[in-house]
C-alpha cells in the first residue's frame, strides 16, 4: 500500500515536470510538497518581485516570492512594475513563468513559497489597480 502511494506520487511528479501545460500558482501552492523542487510553468500575476493568484480564494489569494534569471528583454517590464507600485496603486501583469518552485515554509522573513531561476515566457500589458485601505 505505502509503496503504491510513493510510486504514485513520483509518477505525478515526473508527469508534471515533463508536461508542457502551465499550472496556476493556486495549484502549485495547494500541492506545495509535491511540486517543491520541480521546474514548472506557472500562470500568475506579477507585481515586481512577487507573484500572486487571487483565484485561490481568501481575501488576497496566494502569493510567492520570485527570483529572476538574467533575461534583459523583460527588464523594462520588471522595472516599470516596480516604478508604478505605490501606496495608492498596484501595477500588475498577467504572466506565464518557468522556474523552480520551492516550498520554504512559514517564516518571518519571506513568503512560504518561491519561484527561483525564473524566466518570463509571456506577459500581458501592465494594468493599474487602486489600493483601498
């Protein structure tokens, strides 16, 4: 029984890593232990040095830190998002990313999940959202 479960989980990991279908950040976070350490394509909303997905439920959805690989062709987008984010507004772009998903766990320094060595595969135009407190 346990051997079947372990083999099943490894089969899912291999299938996900070799699948060309992007998954949502919600799906990655919901199964963070299964996906941790795998290189994934993820759909999310980029806000600068973090990504989020409000479709996950809850007031703010799910968030993850992001560390980019060297990709000069997207420097303008990343810099524009950082420049436009203020206390009154949030600049966002819907993106498809490829990176290594890491579950770090809850701590006081960062978000519990990260996407590292990340490449932007595609990005929509920047949209601004007013922040209401």
